[in-house]
C-alpha cells in the first residue's frame, strides 16, 4: 500500500505541471518514434529484397560490369559488358537462358503528359526470368526484337504517371525520346522493393533500344538461368572463362566483371541493410539520450522548487527511500508514457511513409520492446541523481528554504 501511495503522489506531481510534463516527454516521444521507424524502414527493405530474390529463384546468376584491380590499383578505363558478351555466354553448357539488360532514363510522353521514365532494353524472356505477370495485352516477342520494332511494355504504375490507365493506353502510341512506340502490354504491379520500384519502368526490345533509343551496345547487366542450384558453380566457372576470353584478360589479372548468384546478392543486401539500419537507429537513439538529459534537468528543477514540500514530508515521517522512490517514479513515468506515445507516433509515421512514399515498412515487435526498455532505462538512469538529491535533503534545512 505504501508503494501505491507513493505512486499516487508522484502522479499528482506530474499532473500539477501538465505543460512542463508534456514538453519533458517530447524528447522521449521523438526518440522512441525515430528508433522504431528507422528499424522498421530497414526491416521493410530487407524483407523486400528477400521477396524479390525468392521470386527470381535460386538458380539465377547476375553479371554486372566492374572495373578490375591491377597491382592494387583500380583500372582507369571503364569496364563494360556488351551485347556480344551476352551472345557468347549462351555457349556455356550449364546455361539454360539469358536476358541481357540495358537501360536509360528517357523522357516519355503520352498526350499532354510527360515523365522521365527508366527504359529497359531486353529480350522477350526477361518477363519470365523475373516472374513478371502481364495484366493487359502481352509482352513483345522475338520477331519484334529481331525486327527492331517500336513496341513497349509498361510497368504497372507507368500509365498513372503518364496521366491515364492501363486499359486506355494499351494499343495506343507513346513517345520515347521523340520516337513513337506502340504500347502492347502493361505489367501487373509488384510493389516497391525498399527504395526501388520496378513498376515505374517500361520495357522495349533490346535491338530497338540499341539502335533506335540508346545508341550503344553496352549492357548494365545479364541475367542467367542455370539448370538448377547444383549447377551454379559450374555455370559460374564457364561464364567466367568465356568472358575472360572475350575481354582478353591476361592470366593473373582480375576480372573486369562480377558474377553473383541470388543467394550472394541476398546476403550482401542483408548485410548492407543491417548496417544502414543500425546507423539510422543509432542516430535516432541520440534523441533518446537528449530526452533523458532533459528529464534529469527538469527533475532537478522540480527538486529545487519543491524543497519545502520535501522537508514537510520528511518531517511528517517520510523515509529517505520513500522520497527517493517518489522522484524516481516521476522520472520513470514520464519516460514510459513518452515511450508509449512514441510507439503510436512510429506506427503513424510508418503508415504515412508507406502510403505517401510507397516504402515498405515492417515494425518488428523486438524493436518496439527494445525502444520501450531503453526508455525505461533512460528514466531510471537520469532520474537517480535528482531522486537521490531530493532524498538527501535535511528536513530542517528544507523547511527553512524559501
């Protein structure tokens, strides 16, 4: 019963200074909300990458251009992958199919609307390799690719960007870099992958992109499907041998390209995301520390203001431990209430970012528990000094305090 009486006195003291209590909690609210939101952002990005990799499958390799290292120094000339490299890779016995990719940000117009859209030049099997679903119309075929036809397939959100809808734009013409293209299909929306949204791209035959739009044979990457997961080591060795021969890389020199499988890519992305999440959470946690310092400051002011009250309580028989517990409960209550409000703010921020920015957010229960526990620790840690100062006051001196 004594504990609940002390708790009631502590809550009465908080209610007596409502505005000051709210302002004191604000730092904790912002800190807890920021920590949970940043962790949710990182967790959402990681889950998006995992979903993307699972959709691609475990038997997909990706080749990217990359500068080689010569004698510990990065090469000065830009590394490159070309259409000829993609054709050469098909000779590998472990390779089932390939999909080269070249891309550029190009001005795209439809009617009175225009936008800067990422244009992907690729082959007809690109859709099946990436598990794309055509919502309306169709994907372009091999004949249209070989004939360098001006046809385009739009990502799920591109019609909206161009001020129309999928049903209206299929069969109509759009202008890409002032060249007209017929829209033959629209893909179903896949959703954003962390900070990247595949739905905001459009696709054209690679021959058309090379000779009509981009004017280059350079590729941004090549996706390779192998027979199964067990064939990946052999496929990587074969592809490496072919590309080293095509690029005339001397024995002992590093590759000027990178070959990764989906599992390696997933691991790398997870490590990067975790590092970035911890960095953001660490920065956000600083505001919790600042909030704790603010609580300690206010509690010290409160002790000074209530010196005579403390003296009266001690003169009436309040023990040192009772006074210490009262002020410790005040500080902890402020932190815990601030923590609960911070959780609500985090859920609101996550919902807002998800709706407005289309970012995938995933609030983990562990992050919520960690943030609340940290807020409680902050309350205890920064409340001890003011509480001990209040408990150590001499009642005679306190009663004479003005």
